[in-house]
C-alpha cells in the first residue's frame, strides 16, 4: 500500500519527477516531465520524432534528470493544487458578472 506521506511512491509521481531536458550551450530550453513526454509521444509520435531530429541537427543536447529540482512535490498534490486554482479562477470570474 502507498503511504500518503511517502513521495517515492506512486507511478504518476515518479513519472512527474523524472524530467526530460533539452539544452544548448549550457542553457536549458525544454524541461518536461516524462509523463507529459510519453503522452505527447503517444498522441503525435511523428511530431515528437521530427522535433527530436531537428533539435539534434541544431546542436541541442538531451538529458534525463531523475529528481528534477523544484518538482519534488507529489503528483497528487500537484493535481489537487491545479484543481483548486482552476476553481478559484472560475469563482472569481463568475463573481464579476
């Protein structure tokens, strides 16, 4: 069973924390979660493959970071915070009318 306090558990939490990064000249250009990268690959594989080939030709370097700095939060907490933010925005927009 998953312990809610343990950040190492949970399939989506692990995929969220693993980051796929593209950089050029030491400057990070793209920093995506592996979860988003897999969804993008499944949704539009031709676009992802062409983008990777184009980036390699232009000299970008790719790396995978196991515990991305700033992304230590549990994925469930991220989803909860996003839902709360959306609810607050909708409430504030509907109150102005």
